[in-house]
């Protein structure tokens, strides 16, 4: 469940989750292998700042197979502000993800790109790794980290993707520094 806009802002989030679950359940009667298919919610993580949204997702995860992919771009407050385009404080988002992920496991989804005007990579690996350590200390259950780059035309024309070699180099750096609990 994702799309143009943040799905956790929908007043119909709970109904959408239930509808997706019902369709998947109906399809699984014809193909039992579909019982293993999760419902994936891709979020910019701002919904974790709202306790009622966390409760909806927590309750749903107890009755259906749910994967939550939580965006956390940039790795630092400055980079997050540039990439997310949101005014939510990075520390608040990190704390909200950690709190939610202590109840419901999440996959982190992190975009890494470049400012084509300056050539600067818009990712702070050191701060990102420090954030992963915060998650580990707080008992967040992070089931995976998806690092990716630009795959379609971005909203800002000066955002450019990284090549595969650059992305793999960053992935190796992050993997090597992962806390044991993640």
C-alpha cells in the first residue's frame, strides 16, 4: 500500500488494510501459497508520530501478515530535510520509527542520491550508522535495510542517481558497521 501521497494519512487506512487482507484471503482459497504473501505498507514514517496510526498498524499486524517499509533518507538531519522535503525533525522520526519497530518489525528504505549541481552525495553514512545503533539500543526490530537510488524522474531536477558501484560501496560500508542486533 503506497502511492502518490502518504498512505498513513488516509482516513481509510484501516479499511484499506482490511480490504487488501480480505482479497488476499479470498485468493488464497484458490492458491494456498498466497497465504505467505504479505501486505506491504510503504511509508515516509511520518505516521509513526501519530499514536492512533501506530495502533492501527500494530493491531493489523497481529491479525494479518504485514510488512512495513519505513523511509529514512539522508542519515542526518540536514540530509533528511533535503531529501524528504518535510519539516519533521529527523530525531523525532528516528524515535518514532524505533518506538514503532519495538512492537512491529520494519524494513528501512533509504534513498541515496547526488546533487547534480555540486556533485555532493546526499547521504551521511556516519550519522546513518549512528542512527542504526540508536535503533539497536532501543530494541527496534529492523528486518532489512533497502538502500536505493533514483529510479524515475525526481521532483527536483537537480537530484541525480548514483551508479551501481557507488551504491555498492555505500552498502558495504553500512553492512560492515551494522550493530549486532540489526
